[in-house]
C-alpha cells in the first residue's frame, strides 16, 4: 500500500500538500474523538427523485464540505481494515459507504467525491449488473464501476448480495429467512452460493480484494453471517447507529445514517458527536522519535535535553518536557503534547509529528512502522 508514497515522503514537509483536500488548509483542528470511526451510510443521490433515503447532490456536497471544514478526516476502506487490525487512524475519522449500487452514485456522488478527494465504498447488488436499467432505480453498469475503481485509488466496491436483497412472502429478509420447505442445509447453501456469486461478479471490476459486504436492510443472523464469512467476506456492515471501534465484531460493523433528506450538515455533525465514545483517561499515541524519523527518510539526534529532527529540508529542535519546537528558520511551533524521555527513548506524539511535517501519518503497531498516508488520487488516463 505504501510503495507509491516513497518518493513523496520528503516533499513539501513544511506546508500542506496534495494529500490534503482543498478545504483542509482552513479546517478546524478540534479533536472530537480519536481511535474510532464514524461510518456513514448513503443510498441514492438525486436532484429530482424523493424518498426517505434520497438526498440531493447539493446536500451531499454540503455535508462533506462541512465535515472537512470542522476537522473531520475521511479514510478509505483499506485504511478502515488496517485500523481494525491495529493501525492508527486520524482523529475525527470518517468512512463513507453507499448501498445498492445505484447509477446515481456514478452520476451524482462520484463527481463530488472525486472533486474533494474523499474515499468511498459502494455495496453492489450484483444481479442488477445483467440489466442495470431494468431495476426500479437504475443501477450502475459494469463499465461505470470499473471506470471508478481503476481511475482512482479511493473508490471501492463490495457486496450487497447477488440476489437476496428482497423480502420473502413471510416478510423476512431473504438473507435470513427460509423459503417454503427449505431445510437448514439448503438455506445455508443458498446464502453461501449467493455470496460467492456476488464476489465472482465483482472480481473483474476491481483490483482490490472483495471481502466486504453490507447486509440488505442491515439484517443478518448468526447462520447467515457464518455462510457469507465462509464464502470469503471478512468485513460486514449493519445499520446499527453507533461508532465503529476496533473492538467491534468485524462482521457486525455499525453505521450512522447520513442519507436522509432531513439530515442537514449541522444535524449530521451532532449525530456523529453524540455517538462518539467517551475516552476518559486515554493518552495520545506516542512514537520513538528517532525510529519514526528514520522510517520517514530523515534522522534524529539527542543532545542533553534537546531533540534535533531533520526530515528532508526541514529541521526542528525540540526540548524534552516542553510543548514547543523551533524550526530551522527560528520560528516557534506549539505542540499538543510534550516531548518525553521514556525508558531511554525520546518520544513524540503522533499528532505532533504529523503537524510538524505537514502530512498525515499512519502507524501500525504490529510492525512498529510509521508512514505517510496514501494520497487519494485520480489516475491519469
């Protein structure tokens, strides 16, 4: 994932770079929550259609730009998976998801996401790929899906079942209910086969692993979850309106609805902040300054009570137990946390290190590595 950024690590370390969206230069730095993710759920973006799960492209854009201006950081599905495996995410992290694979994602949402460099994942009902315009709400074609996933590194797809997004005569969701006369073995085979079909139909349309799914209507059961997991799904999303945390069941990931017409940007902000889990006594993530500098292509040296960092053309002097740093040109930079000497190492908070170099970072505890986050980018034709 990080191979593409090796060259860019040392570029523009003192300013905001192209990794940041255009609005981030004036964004708030308020931290509303850390080490958790607000997974947002949308369905249909359309300027004339109306329903309880349809919003206009203007409202969609206003929601996203408001979140950006308030200091929220949008992450990709890959980054979300890494977070669940132990990696860090930015404060105020948000993942955008869409259900159903509607054509309006391509025509209404994708242009907004692309202009703002905001990642998103769309969970597709793959039976509709055979005749995209035949469904009640037109669906995306294979070519449209492939165009998005290959033209960017931040638009992903996942499964929303192949042909189980409907209700049975009993009123139960087809994913969890049994057909008339269907025994447990036949039911399990039906769900397993459907998940496999969904994965198989999407595989030619992306280069990414197909291991994520959203349950139709947000409904599942232990038996259904077992079968989709057996088919290769490792991350499954519900509609439980909570924050996603690392301790959550990866097959029961909660999401917060953002796709109703009455959800103004201000209401969405309050909805996220109300659900953010309190973290009493939580401490900031700290890194060995010397090791982190080396991993970012620079160096660090300690001299008494001072730490000297050099990253590309940028140089900083930091005092141990102080919340400030001095740049090479003499300018003072305020830190959120003091630099500390701990167990023979000089440590710095991850948030402070990325503020110094002007680029967002990700830390993976399993490997002990820190790296610049991959830039959301549109590939050149």
